[in-house]
C-alpha cells in the first residue's frame, strides 16, 4: 500500500509538472513569435524610409544577414531581393502580405516559403510611389526555443523530480501514519481526532466487525460447550440403561434368578432397551434439526390433520394414565415438513399426558390467522416452576428428574420441539403455574404464496 500511494503521488506530480511545462513552452513560443514579428515590422519601417530616400542605392549598400529584403513594384514585379535573383522570381501580387500592404499600407503573414524552403515571418509596407518593401525572417522553431532553454529546463526538471520524490515520500508517510496508528481492538478512540475524520466510516466499520467477531466467538464457544455437555449427557443417559441391561443379563446368564423372576427381569431389559432406543432416535432427530432439516421434504400439509393423528397415537397412553385428550380448531394448511409438525404435537401432548394426574386433561387447539397458524397445547398437570421455564428447552434438562425416569422421558422432547419450530421460522411460548398446569403456544408463519388450499 505504501508503494502504491507513493507511486500515485509521484506520477501525478510529474504529470502535472510536464503538462505545466508544455503549456509554458507553448505560451512562450507564441510570445517570442509575437516579439519577433514586432521587431520585423520595426526593421521594415526603417528599410522603407531608407528606400524612400535613396532608392536602389540604399538596398545595394545595405548588409542585412538576419533579414531577407524584397522590393516589389505596384504591379507585383520583384525589383530587388537580397537572397535570390529578382529576375528569376515570380510575380508577388498575390502574396497575402503584399495584398494587405497595397490595400491598407501595411501587411504581415506567416507561411512556408517555397523559395527558401522554411517557415517565414513577413512584414510589408507600402511606399509613397505605390511599391512595397517587404522584410522576412525565419520563424523560430519550437525545438530552437527548447534548445535555447535546454540548460535551465534540465535544471528545473531535475529539481522538479527531486521535489516530487521528497513530497511524495512525505505525503505518503502523512497519509499512512494515521492508518498505521489505528488500534484494531479499539478503533473508535481516534474518531474525534482531526486526521481521522475522513476515515471515520472505516473506524466504525472496524468496530462493528470487532463486535461481530466477539459475538461469533461467544457463539462458537457456547456451541462448543453445548456439544461438550451434550456428549457428556448422552454418555450418562446411555450408561444407565446399559448398566441395567448388563446387570439383568448377567444375573440371567449365571442362573441367579428364580424361575418366577425371569419374566420381570426380561421386562426390565425390554424397558431399558426401549428407553435407549427412544434416546438414540431423539438424538438422530436433533442431529437432522441441527442441519436445518435439509434432508426432509417440505410440502403443504394440514396442521389440524397432523394434530389429529398425533392425538390418536397417544389415545392408549392417555387412557392408561386416566388423562382425557381433546382436539379443537379447524383446518390449517401450512407449508412445512410433515414429520416434524407431527413431532411438535406428539411431544407436547406426550408431556402433557405423562406429567399430569389421573382425571386430568390435555386440550389441543389449532387455529389459523391471516399471518400465522397457531397450535395450543394446554394441560392440567403438575406445572413448571417459573425459574425453569426458560431452561426446559435445553437438551437433557429435567424439571423433576425422578418423575422423568418414572415416565421414561429422555429429556430431549422439548429441545426437539424448539428446534423444529425454529426450522419452520416460528416461535414457541410457555405459560405455566405449579400445580395448575402448563400451556404451550406455537406460532408458524403461513407463507400464503406457497400454500395450496
């Protein structure tokens, strides 16, 4: 960056200098050409006075090495020329400066001379007898002017290059010093300083990026901690049923179980196996949800029909525990992943049934508003303490661990519900009172353009 800024400043300085030099040389060339023409007119006036007084004798005795002198008759015939034989010259009546002199008394022009093969300045004056005295000189070429100024121009160019180099170095340092002085960890400490005003947006952007990085770092650390806790919890949750199964199997293998206890032991092994299978299934579901459900198919489905199927599936469990489950509401088409919608209703109802009491109720209601589809699951169960309402969606978090083991919960049901709702772009709320029951409210966006009613 330092090199690029330096080169840019230096090149701009040199280009500006060369452009200025070219302009100055052009102006100087026009100025000196004007001076040369003015001097030529003065010499022409002196020559005209001499010819008027002495005629041809004056011209024959005149030595003018720097000027070409031509005397032209009123009819255009060349009477005298100090550079070329007058008898060999063509008629000059059509020459621009001659026509002007004959008409106005004085004429001048600048043109290429076929006779002398160079560019000439011409100044012509009409005499009293009607003839014309004309003086001409070679116009100074640009290269002649450059050669005349070669030494000072070279000196100026050298000085300009040195100054450009020094100024470019200093300006580069001046530009980069504030930038190099920025503290990446605290860029806003310089924002009110004069030299930093122009890069204030950059400082704010750096600060914003720092805050975003800190947030991302916290999220990464949080995710790592969650994974670590999850791994530990999974190991713990699997170890318990595995130890139980291993213990019962060892007793059966060593024939240390009475005949009448074999069937209960087998039942315990089946229960622990079922619990372990359910835990593994929940872990697989959570893994899919962590990936955003990318492997699952989205389609338009009716949440009311999904809830109806979930309630039917839990009817036997509810009846066995003496809990009544009711479904209300109306059709509610929504674009979603059907199996995930089913898991929302199933898990919420399953919790409402298992953490309830005999004679309790679980009320399921599905309604659709212009913008959202709302699922409500309300039970008359044991309720959730206020301090636990925010944590019940954490993996393996249990409000009542002894009750969870008794009903066979894995501690992942509500976590699956929360992740499923997030995958669908919705939100979930919980209202609960200990001893009176709990209500879960799930809101899913309708996405009207994608729904086929």
